[in-house]
C-alpha cells in the first residue's frame, strides 16, 4: 500500500508477528507539516487493510522498539508516564 498522498514516512519501528510485521511509524503530512503516528500491520512488504491487533506483550515490545528508534517523542513518553501510577 502506498503512503497517503502528501505523507512522508520519517521513521519506523517494527516487531515480527510470525508471518507478519507490526509497525509504528512517524509520518510527516506535507500539506500541514504535522507529524502523525501510524500503527499498522504488514505482510510481504505491503501494508494490510486490517487493524493491528496485539497481545499486551507484543504491544510492550513494539512500544519499546519505537522508543529506542526515536519514533515516540520525549514529550509523549513524559505524558504517558505521568498517567501511569505504579
């Protein structure tokens, strides 16, 4: 599947899900300059037209990969940590 018209993939992080790959991607929308985050599932190099569904363990692994790759900003991580009480 092609990128949306006017969108550019800035960076991505992924995990293997058997025969498929789960991704978190940072996109820049050309028209507005806004950055957006996309969660997607891929097979054979093509984005599938179905939702990305993950176990909690897979979600944690994908978020960890996205943090390590700089997909998720420090502001986002700070906001997330402020709502989590352990």
